[in-house]
């Protein structure tokens, strides 16, 4: 039976901690998408806040109006 060194055991624990942090970050992102859904109204409001005109928005989308 091969025993792991303290450093190896710590490394394994650090990897597990990082995996859990990544999982938490993914869950936080899901939560934010639920709290702040993206819809056309939101997108248009943000575009207007950015100073884009309806014509500019259409051009960026490749639409002919």
C-alpha cells in the first residue's frame, strides 16, 4: 500500500475545493439568468441607453427596414 504525502493529499483537497467553487459559480450564473432574464424589451432598453438608434440596431442585426 502506497501512502500519499501530505502535499499530495493537500493537492487532492485543493482540486476538490476548486471543483466545488466552479460548481457554485455555475449555479450563481444560473441564478442571475433567472433573476435577470434577457428579453427583447431589456435588450432594446440597453441599446437605447447605449445611444443606439432603431436604425443602427437594425443595421447591426443585418435587417433592412
